[in-house]
C-alpha cells in the first residue's frame, strides 16, 4: 500500500513543484506559434521553443484564454517562461491548466483508502469467497494460524479458528476466507474461539 501511494503521489508532487518553480525560476523566452485553434472560451496554442532551451524542437501545447490566444496568433509568437533543462515545464500568460491529473491522483488515493478501510473492517485482510467441505474424521485441536493444505489424494487438511459451531456444521476462519465444514456424523469436541483441525473433502 505504501509503495502504491508513493508511485501515485510522488510524480504528481514533483510535477506540481516544477510548475511552482517555473513561475519563479523559469527562463523567459519567445516561442514561435505554429497553430491556434478556438475551443469554446479558450484557444489551444501549438508552439515551438527556441533551440537554446529545447534542442528537440517539439511542438508544445497550451490552453490559454481567448485574449492571449488571439494576440499570440496575430503576432506569430508568444512569451513563454520555461524551466531550464525541462522544456516540458512551461508557463504562458493567460494559460488555463486542466485538473485531470489532480482528479486522477485524488481518485486513486480515495480508492486506496477504500481498500485500506475494507481491509481493516475485515480484520486486516481481504476475504476470499468461502468454501464448503465435508469432514472425513473428527475435529481435533489445531495449531495457531491457518492452513488449507491439499493432500496427494485431493483431500485437504484444514486448520483454523472456530467461528461458528452447530450440531452438524462448523465454520472455520482461515487467514483470508471461511470454510463451512459439514460434520456428517463426526464429532466436534471443541468450542467457538478454539483452534481446530480437520481432514476433509472440499465440495464447493
């Protein structure tokens, strides 16, 4: 979970810090306007930065307000503040930045938070679908922890805490799932909360 938070948030935080830096430490240059398209109340400008700050001469895109876009299109050039060594980080007068990255990051964080809350509500682990088994012998005192061990004859040794105990069935809680064991006449000398072990067939 910590790794996921780092992967999601660190790139976003670095990008935001670079955008902050360009406003104070950026180099002001004159870029050449190569396209201008009206899109509602904004103008989408395509421009190239001088080779001194952008050797690759890629066409950069920025959304600016109508007044700034019209002026840039008419002049054929536009003043750009760019972070030295990082030509993809730039700022224009009248620029309107989108919030998609912020919304995606917050959405991913909320999703992770939901997973953490679900995990906490489920005892610190996500539960898998329950299983159904038929006992092949009496229940015995089990060991700490949980076990669902497949044997060579396709039967299973199941070890877990007794969550429910009825006359004909017992529910064993394993690390990540519950197993309902049908006793089929076999004895259960244990009580709810004790560790139990049973040899059984899985039937569902």
